[in-house]
C-alpha cells in the first residue's frame, strides 16, 4: 500500500525536477540506471498531461486524478472525472455517485485537499542522530542507494500553475525542501508486475521507486509486500539496481547493519 502522507509536496514538485533527476542517473550509475518519466493525462484538465508520480505505475500526475481513480476502482464510487463503474454487478445507484456539496465540492475534491494538507511522515530523530544511523546514511550514499532513493528535492515556487493549470502551488507547499528518499520515476528492478497502465509497453516490467519516508512504520516491503525484512527487500533488487544490491551484499556485516539502522530511522 502506498502512503499518501506528504503527497501534496510531491504534487508540487515541478516536472523539470523529475526530468533532471532521470537525466542525471546514468552518469551516477555507469549507465545502469535511468528512471523513466511518463506523461499521463490530467483528468481535471482534458487534453493536458504531466509527469506521472502517483500510483505504482505513475499512472497519475495530480492528486485529484489519483483520488477519482481510487474512488471508482477501490470503492466503486463514480465521480465527474470517472463516470463509469468497472462493473455493473450489484449496481443500484445512478452515476455519478459523488456529487457536489453546498460548497460546490465533491468528495474527491475534499479528499485531494485533505492529502495536500498532510505533513510528511516524521523521522525517528533520536535514532537518526545515533552514530550507527549516521554512518549508515553514508553507506547508503556510497553504494548508490540514493541514485533512485533521492534524499532531497525542492518543490516549485508559490503560485506555480500545475496539473494543466488547474492548481496553483500554495505558499504552504511552495519552494519547500522535502526528503522523500525516492525519485517518483519508473525503474526495472526485477520485480515488475507485467502490467501496463498508462505508459508504453516497456513499463510492464517497471515500478515507481518507493519513497522511503515513513519506512519505519512498515513491517512488509516492496510493491507486493512479499519482503518481510529490509535485508530481504534489498536482496530482491535486480535489473537497474543489481550493482547496488551486489555492493550491499559485499559490505562487512557491521556496515550492512548500520545501513539498516539508518533505514529504520526514516
């Protein structure tokens, strides 16, 4: 399951920032790594696209689009942006089911606003300042984990139009340094699900880099939740990440545990 805390900041990251990260990755990885940024439709701005960043396949570029898709596919609630149910079984209501309230806002609008108002997942600051965790962050960087799990990026300036011009970055989200430990790009790391959603055919083998903020609250890892330990999740990295995973395996046990200690502070 994907964490939505702090996703307002992710929405406020300009396309150019994500494209620049993708362009920088080959030089950092001897040509092994390059994230794929795909242009996806903005449902609330017909005809407009944006670099995808929400969902395991980066299938959405705005929180309102993401909300509308989740409402219909996960709860069977149609809205002005998703008018048709994926199934008519047990269908007893007329569409759209999500209708505007007295403020002129439907539930998908309120949900998108709510997510935009959430703070990023907090770190365990006590653990983060221990010698082992600080040493672990240096190991994280030295073996190249931060090529995809990007430590910091800055959101677009206040009042920058995004989402096809349908949303202006507010002061609370604009020009802020965030630490997602992710690049929100698609990568082939050997655990793809074979599904193409919005992108080209090659995205079947790719998944969005999981941002690591909030990692300490999780007990299962990777997109399929099949990894029960952080070490196991790292060992599963192949494809573009094979060299980084190999370098982790080659570390002395002490440094491996320092890196794990760092991850548990996120």
